[in-house]
């Protein structure tokens, strides 16, 4: 069915069809690749925006929690009763301000983190961490406020360290769980991106391979649809050149090679008709030649007979000519004698004169007969 359809298409249209299918295949591959690349980019964006950056922010929050704790411990060193008070030349308010600044930075980072995409599990972990971090920040702020008021108190350092082991530890653990969850989700997204890359590669390879197979198959089909009738036309031309006009030439399609094949069929039929007509004419010519040969044979026999008759006639005329010559000679002698007699005897009268005239007439008649015989002899020679 497909080969029949191709026969109805010209070679140029077949090439355009092949180019169109190849271009469509490339377009499909490019489209699939673009879709997969866009999906991969979205996953990378998700990984970067919703996991990598939040991980950095959570890491900064944890670091700032340590800074907050450090500010409280540095504040305890401002106790006038502590030997370390002498090394602090700045007021306690510096640590209070630093603590407030760090807390403000932590709150900004936390707000930024909460604005990202959060799963339900992550929301629960974030809510727990937010409460514990706030509790710990409130605790540190309370200790600094008391130190700012000059209330260092005995044993407050140990009390703070105890709070750090409970409230502070709880805040760090909650934040660590959130960071670990972020890391696990980021790893899962990374693995998913890797799988998507492999899947995209397989899809592109499959689509590209299918397109190549389709293009190769169609190209092979088009090539055969062009070369097969051309081969048949070449074989037919070679057979015709060798004088073989009885071979069967298949019917071609409506394309250029098909029309060439049909033209070869028409030429073969025309040559067969011409050869048949030549053979018929040759037979008629041979028959005519045979008849002419028979007629020539009969003409030759008749001519030979006529030649023999003409030869006999020529011989008789020659003998007659000799006799007439003798007669003429005798007549001339008689005329001469007659004239001599007339001269010798003019007195012979009218009788002798009339005799001479008659003899002269006889001589003229003999000469006329001799001339006529000469002409007959020439004609006889021409016939022979």
C-alpha cells in the first residue's frame, strides 16, 4: 500500500516527504528534550530555592544561636566580682545590643525560611523548632537584661549553663532535625533529578532512535521505489539493444521512473510492430525478387534465341550484300561499256541511248538497295 502511494508521488515530492519526516523527528526530539530540560530545571530550582538556600539559612540560624549564647557568657564576665571583668573595657550594653541584633537576624532568616515550600512533615518540624528557638532566645535575653540591671547574682552562670543544657539543647536539636530533614529532601530531589536525567536521556534516545529508524525505513523505501523501476528500465533497454523484444516490461507508476518504464514498454511495442512490418516487407520483396529472377531467366532465353536469329539474318544479309556488290560492279561496268559504246557510236540512235538510260536507272536502284542492306546490317549488328 505504501509503495503504491509512493508510485503516485514524484521523486521531488518523495524527497520533500523524507525531509519533512526527518524535520518532524528532529522537532519532536527537540521538543521532548526541551520539556525534559525544563522539568529538570524546575527540579534544580526547587532543589536550590526550597532546599539549598533554606539549608544555608538554617545553618546561619544555628550559628547565630551560638553567638547569642556567647553574648550571654561574655555578659557574665562583666560581673564586678569576676577577675575577668578587668579585660572588658566596653559596657554590658554592647552584648545586650549584639544579642538583640542577632535575634533580629534570626527572626528575619526564619521568616525567609518559612516563606519557602514546606511539606506537612516539615511544617510540623518547623513549628516545633520555632517554639524551642523562641524559648531559648527569650531565656538568653532575660539573662542579659538582668545583667544590664546589674543583677549578676551568685550561681547565675551555673543556672544559665543548666538552661543551655535543657532549653538551648532542645532548640539546637529541633533545628538539627529540621536541617537533617532538609538535607534528606535535597538528597531525594537530587536523586530524582538524576533519575529524571536518565529518563530524559532514554526518552531522547528512544525518540531519536525511532525517528532515525523511521527516516531510514522511509529513505530505503523511497530509494527502492526510485531505483527498482530504473533498474527495470535499464534491463529493458539492454534487452532491446540486444534485439530481444519479447521480454515483459512491468507497468510503471505515475512518477518519473514509472513514466520512463511505461515509455520503454511503448517503445518495445513500437519496435515489435516495426520489425514485424519489415519482416513482412522482406518476404514480399523476396517473392518479387524470385519472380524477377524467373522473368529474367525467360528474357535471357528469348534474347539468346533472338541473338541466334539475328546472327543468321546478318549472315544472309552479308551474303546478299556481296551479291549486290557484284551486281552493282557489273552494272557499273555495263554502264561504262554503254557509255563507251555511245561515244564510239553516237549514231547508234535512240535505241542505244535508251538502253544506257535504263542501265543507269538499274545502277541507281542497285545502289539504293545496297545502302538499304548496309543499314540492315548495322541494325543486325546492334541487335547481336
